[in-house]
């Protein structure tokens, strides 16, 4: 079943066409990687899907819902979570609190429950914490549970951000360069973690990645993007050997 | 034209003229805000108090130390430039890398300090700055234009053109613009950000001194006149923060609006005109009339 | 250093994290309850004032310290609370109802202020709130039929049934009850989804949004709650000052409130309380200072605000985390002695990244 579909998506900023007629679709349970040189429009594509930018034309359909008129904060409720290239964590909060934010979309308490911390709020907190602990176990973050983000190294921050996205229990997660800032060992671990996310949590993954090693090991299919246009879509090996892709990378 | 219509026209013109000259003063203080914001992305809430201090300095030089008028003005402006540089060195430079909010609070604190200082040196009695043109006016068939008002408008025009020239053509002006956009990058290409910052503060303080000197003959000087800085701030935002022409336009809108509200609306409205205009502006066009900046989405 | 071994999730959401905290806060409460038995009337009055400041401080802390929205106009909510409360008391409405009305009304105005405030951030917001407070001040001066205009308004004496709340001892207990419940409520907010949403908005709007947090809703609620607390403080303050005039709630008071949260330490409830204690004792300290200064210095008209300014600048430059931050450093010095390293608390600077696109 198709989970995400872009049809002729285009957006331009001040005359520069950042994304031009991009169309692709993604199956449920798939790991789809986006590769491409700097400035190809990869992150813009993510920002379009998470509705930080609005499309000029075309459409984005997620889980049979057209996203054009969806406000940005509703995207998470539909089941799309994301990470950011340079991490956008809540820096003055602990790792645990960051993960708990991920559960925000599942909050069913109203202001009254929260002001007086009524039973409903209490029970909900317990569920959220259990949920967060599961993710902490999955990503081996136990020793950082109560550390504030500001004092964490970049590699751990990337992991926390992935964890925060998973706490949302999404159907689709968008990972923006998960391996940047990681050392080779951590990148190696990432392959298994991505596999865990896909297999154990049954979450589809759309990721932007530069590390071709990680891309070929982790992803089912690869999209090559250059100058805001799709060059080719296919298996990792095919894409890497595609003449246009080689041209785009070497200029 | 009937006599009554003429009367009304006369009254309107009169209001317009006083509005324009008041607006120019707002605009000048606002351009001090904008200048510092453009160069350092910091907001100097003490701009109005610097204006007050500049006016007092001019008063001290001319009326107490008996400097000739022109020399007294120059001395006051230079002294304020020095004070501006000192502020930057001792209160603002330690704050590089801290949140903007902290810098804003610091400048609020500085404003209070300057007010207390002025009260301590010159007392809280209003003082008047003696000018060669005080009290003189042109009378065009009943339309009375004070020379002070003309001086304010001309002074504003001259200062604005000088600033525009400075930013467009001099390399220092360009370096200041570069530093404002990315301090780290500016440092890498060899621009001394510290030097730029202190020059910026010096210029902004000097501008506020000029504003103070221009306004002094129209309204008396006392430690509280710095509060018009808040209105000037509104002007800067209405005009589009970060745009020098915008600051002047915003100042004019508020200056003229205030005069008309004072005459045609019940008492109390004139005081809030500036803020009402500001809030309306934030509702319909949050980034001002002449928007030179777009806030990044990420 | 204390290590807490947690065995269930309940421990995470408790207000008191360990037995030590329970012990110390119980002691504090007992001391506060025993004050009326040996402190003089004057000091009880001063303490009640500190409690009132603390309530307002909590309100502003939730908005500025936790949601990251700076308000230069919080005195307006203090004023709205005070005037509403006195007006309804004057109409003969019982104390508790009148106070509730003033809290709700302040929240409502806070919600209205949030409408323009939502569209702007940072410095624009600060100025919008400033403009708002000046407009409120003008309304208070000119709406003579309700506020008495410049003549001011006499605050009716508070009472519940036949019990007069006016004596300093009784009023002390009233304020103690309100400040403790304010602390409890704000702790509840901070440990529930709303509190986390607020800090998320403060730290990164963009990722808060992509985590499903409705920015507009969160900010509006923050404004409403903050205004509500400040309105409550205003209602209580009215009895403390006894006579309301429009300029009792001017820019200087707003700055004083902001000074309170900054000096106390932004982003902590402790900070709000410490700040209130600081602001409460400042006038006494200044009076002492005036007595001991030579005549010429003591007569400076703007001395008090000037010293406020000086303190503000000094705190921001030398201890941006405020009293609470200093306390944390001292505590960790003793906990880790003799292994304490200065660099543990080294400030992290981030260089200016522009927020603008050209």
C-alpha cells in the first residue's frame, strides 16, 4: 500500500526553483533514501512534507490524505515525524523530557486535568514515560536519561532526535542526514537501528543521506535529486551507476 | 473658497507641520535603533535616554560652560559618540553570544542608569537650551512656522542623507552591513567585528544626541524626556525594523497621527496613538511598511 | 551528590523527588506558618507583599522563563487584576468571587493580547506588550466611571463572611495560601504536556511544530495563565496598597517584575521566588542606603530606578542565571568538594546567527 505520494510538487523561492515537478511514491514499510549534491533541494522536500513551506503547485498525499490544507502542527498527528539536519532539540531540557515531547500528539488531557494534575493527567504521564523508556532501551540512551541536551555530544543528540521522532509512534519518519556527525562505528550501529525501526516498530523511513555505504546497506530504494528535479529512482546500485547521477556529482 | 474652509485648511496645515517636525524627531531616534539593529541585531532600548543625555550635554556646554552655540553642539555630539563607544565596550561586548533578550534588558537597565545620572547632575527641574533661533518664526498670512520646526526637518534630512551616503559608498558602511548578517563569517573575512560594533554604537549615540539637540528648543529638557524613545521605537517597528527610510516614515506617521488625534479625539487618545498604530500594524503587517528583512523559517 | 534509584514511573512525576526534599519543604512550611506567632506586624506585612510578588513572578516566569515570550507590560495585568477586584468588591460581591472574576478577566485580556502577539516574536513582542500596557494605563486614567480616573479608587476592606482579612496576620495567611497554591498549580503545569509544550516552544518553535505542538494555542494559553496569575497578584496587591491610581501600574513596575524573574533566575520556579524576596527587600535596602548616603546623593530623583538598572546590568553580565543559578553553583561546589571544577558551569556562547533572510 502506498503511504506517501508526491505529484508534480513544485516550489520556488524568489525566482529560484527549489523543487520542480517532483513526483514519487513510497510503499508502506519501505526505507527510501534521497541522495543528491548540496543544494539539490533535499531538505526543502522534507520541509514541504512537514508543511513548513507551502507548495506552489502539485500535491502531497499521505495515507490517502491531501496535505495541502493541513497546518504544520497537524502533520505530526497524521503520523509523520521528522529529524533535522543540525538537530533542533529542546536544548535546556533533559533527554527524557525531549522524548516525552514526542508523545505530545497523544495527549488527551485538557487544561483542567493539567492545572490540578488530576488522575487522568497522572495516568497519561505514566503511559508516556513507559513509552519513552522503551525508546531509550531501543536506542541505548539509558546513561543520558537525565542529561540536558546542551551537554551532549552531537552524535548522541542525533540519536535523541530520532528517539523523539519515534516517541510520536509515527507511520512515517523523515530522517535528515542521520549519519552526519557520527563516527564510523556509530554509523555502523545506525544501520541496525534503522532496521530495528523498520522491523520492530513497523515504521516507514524516508531519509536524506550522504554516506553511500549506509544508503546501500539500509535502504530498499534510492531517489537521486539534483537542482530540484528527480534524476532517477531505483535500487541503490542502479542509481549509483546512473550516468546522470554521476554527472550531477562530478559536475 | 469660503472663509471657514480656509480656516480649516490653515488649521490642518498647522497640525501637519507640527506633526512632521515631531515625527522627524521620532524618526531620528528610530534610526538610531535601526542602525544598531542592522549592524549588531541587538536592540538598544536606551536610545531615548541617550537622546535626553545628549540634549543635557548640549545644555551643559552652551548654557553652563558658555561655549559658542555651534561649538557646543559639536562637543555634545562628539561626547555622546564617546559615551556610545564606552557603553558598547563595557556593557554590550561582554554580552556577545548571549540571547538578544539579555541585551535588550541590559539596555533597559542602562536607560534607568542614564536617567538617574542626569537627575543627579542636572536635577529634575526642566531646563531650556538657548538657541540663536529660539522663538523666531515665519508668518505666512496666519500660517505660523517656527524656525525650530524648520531646523528639525532640515537637520533630519541632512542626517539621513549622510547616513545613506555612508552605507552606500564607504567601505566601513559596507563592512557594517556584512557584520550584521553573519558575525562569524565577517570575522573570517577579516572584518573586526568588535571595532564595527563600537563604531555603530558611537554613531547611534551621536544621532540620538542630534535628535536631542533638535528637540530641545521645542520641548524643555528634563530626565524624563527619554520616554519618547518608546514612541520612537513604535515608529521603527511601524516603518519596518531594519530599514532607515522606514524609520523616518514610521516617525512621520506617528508624529502626524498624534497631532490629529490630539485635536479631534477625546483626551488621552493622543498619548496612545503611537501604540494603537503599532498594535494595528502588528496585526495587519507584522514586519512594518518597508520590510527589508524576512524572518527565517528555519 | 545524591543518586536516586527509581523503581517505578511514579517517582518521576512526583513533585518531591526524594525524602530530603519532603523534609526541607515541610520545615519551610512550618516556619512560614509559625511566623505570625513571633514576627511583628510590619514584617508580616512585608512577607505578604513578597508572597504577592512571588505570585506575579510565577506568572511572568511561566511566560518569559518557560515559554520564552518576553513581556514588558505585565504591570498592566497587575493593574487589571487590582482594579477589577476593587470594582467588584465595591459592588458588594464577596471577596472570593470578586478575586476569581479578576483572575478570569485578566486571563481573558491576556488571551486578547495574545492575538497580535502571536504574529510576532522576540523584540517585536516585547514592544507590543509595552504598547499594550501603556494603553491600559491610559484607559485606567480616563475611564472615570469605573476607575475614578486620576483621582484614583479606594480599595474596600477584604472580608469573608464576618471575618475581616484586613489585619496583617490574617492577610499573611491569605497570601500564604494563594502563593502555595500558585506554586502547586505551576508545578502541575510544568510536569504535564502543556508545560513541556511551553519549553518546546521556547527552545525551538520549528521542531515544536513538527512534534505536533500548536504554537498559537500554546502561546495563547501561556499568556492566559500568566495573566491570570498576575491578575491574582494584582487583586491581592490592591489590599496591600489600599488606594489605586493609574500610575501605580506603570512601565517601572513592569520592569521591576522582569527584573524579578531575571535576578531570580530565568527558567526556574525557584527563581521567581528568590526574585520576589529580592524585590521585596530592595526598598528597605535602598532606604537604608539613602539614610547613610550624603545629602546630595540621597536626593537624586531617579535613584531607585537607577539602582534597579545597575543591578539588572550587573546580573545579566556576571550571573545570567540569576540567584538560582548562583545557588546551584554553590551547591555543586559543596557536593563535589574537593573535586569541583569551575568549568562544569562554564557558559556556552553561541555566536550570532542571523534570524533574517535577505
